[in-house]
């Protein structure tokens, strides 16, 4: 394990668990090594390699787009276990360049290490719950490695699914599911007889395994319909509109079953789905226009009132911690937020880049705190270091305080609108959802 990978392996766990407090891993491998090619979906750009590598045990080497390898970044990426993969529009002879990369991959696998490859090859501009067609590169690397090792060692493949409620939403959900391994050696005879056909068939098998690990909506035009249903039913993995009393695993299964129903019935119920999709969209657009959200309508439908007591209590309790967090993290957070949102036009990059830059900037700027603690508060570097490690929690307190303040303002605004009328619209939509979609 190289130095930077070793550091990030532990540091990222802390930051990611603050970012995704509700995290589950299904069938996570328990071994560090294993000569396995893990093929993952690529739903959230830079966030995907961070969570798969830091929140699971296996040590992996990443396949990373070649254009990020520059004279400046190459040593850093090398220390992070990253290997370049060349694409057609990178302006190089991809066949020759990738042959050299495949040799490095073979070496990694021959030493019993693991590879992590994002089979789709790229991330959608907007986060959606679907899998794009899986490329053949991962399977080709596996068989190439077996040929180089004369089939004397086993090489395995497994599918990994990263399931986010929203990869850019702090304090949201994350579930990582890993399939059972398949042994590529089992396909030796078929491969020797017809390599191209076998690579295609195994790639289709891996693609099926990947779909089983995630929520997959076939038609990208229906992904918003799937999301809007989860908002109203509150049973799925929407980041802001979910019943957190339902376990994350059950909410993930609900999201999958809902997607499967939509995939199987999108043609049969085409008109009904279209009409319901339009009604849901109009309802949510109306809430946006009124600057409220469905949580307020749901709360009013259950309690017949909107209470701001919880928000007030949270703001009172968290106020002193918020001030400490603001002192340590406020300026770095503001600078990172402005830089990322101006520099990266695609929102799918925002969460991961903010996490990494924020972690780095807050960590570096607050190192003097250890010595200031020793000099002015208590003469112990150990306690100073413990306080330094707690800065992330103080930052979380500040984030939570401002989130509660925003919720308080939204509820104040919601009291000015006709909530009973909106409750009736919501109840009607729920009846339509349950009438058309049995699994909902």
C-alpha cells in the first residue's frame, strides 16, 4: 500500500462518514487482497472511487482517465494507486497506450492485488438512477492477465453498486452493494475457442450483476418520475424526503422494486404513467414556486399543523458549537464552495471535489490549533490533537445549525400558503400512485 493511499484510506473514512451518516455495505469483501477486478457503476464521478476504496476493505488500484495525469499530478496519482486509461478523444494512439496499461494491470493482478474499474466509462451530467452500457475493457484486462500468467492463477470479477440518495447532499445516504465473485478461469475453454464472443458474453454477465446492485431505470426520461414517486411515498432513497424510521436497506429495495415495475410496465401503462408523471411534476413545481417542499405538506397532513419547536431547540442547543465550527471551518468552506461551483460546470463533480478540497484546506489551516491549545488552554499536545480531530464535528454542528435555520424560515413561509388545499392534492396523487403502481 503506497503512502498517500494509506493516509487517505483512514482519513477519508472520517470525512465520508460525516458526509454520509447513514451508510450500509452489503456483501462487502473481507480480504485486503484477492486478485479481483471490481467493476463499479459511475453515478457520481470522483465520489465513486472515494467511497468504494475508503469504505470497503479491499486494497484497490484505480483505472483513471489519462487526461488528469500531468507532470504535476502524476506522482500524487501514483501514490494513490491510480493507473491511466486512454480514450479515443485523448488524442493519442489508444491501442498502443492502453496495451502498456494492460501490462501494468496484469502485474497488479499477478501480485494478488485488486483493480477497480468503472465499467460505464463516464458519468452523466446529472445524477440519475440508471446504468449506462458497460464497456468490455474490464473483462478484456482480466483475460489478458490470465493469458500472461498462463492461466496458472485465478482471476476474479465482481460487480459493485454505489447507491446514493444524492451524492452532492451532505448528511444523505449511501449503500454499497457487492455481487458474488465470478472466476474468469471458468471461461477458459470458451475463451480459447472464441475470445471476442466470450469477452462479450462475460461483459453482459457483469452488466447484469451490476444492475442487480443498484436501482436501474431503463428509460432516462422516467428517472425523474421514479424520483418523484419516492418523494411522495417517502419509502425510497430520496435525500430529503424519506422516512428514516425505515431502514436504509429496505428503502433501497423499495427503490429497486419501483424501478423494476416501471421498466416492465412503461409500455403497457404508457398513458397512465405519462399522466401521473405530469401531475407529479406540476405539484412539485407549484411547491417550488411557493418556496416550500413536500416535507411541509406531509407534516401538516399528519399533525394538522406546522411546528417550528424542533428547529428552535436545535438552534439553541447547537449555538455555541456552531460558533466554534464557524471559526474553524467557515472561511475554508466558503472559499471551497465558491471555487468549485465557479470552476466545475457539471454539478455531478461538486460533492466529491468540495469534500476533498474542504478536508484538505480545513485540515491544513487548523494545524496551528494544536499548538495554540497547548499554549493557552491546556499544556497537552495529545489533548490539542484530540481537539483538532474534533474540528470536523464542530463544522458539522455549524452546518446543522444553518440547515435548521433554513428549515425554520421555510416553515414560516409555508404558514402563509393554503396548506389544506395542497394536502388534498398530495392525497389525490398518492391514491393515483397506489392505484397505478402496486409496488408503491
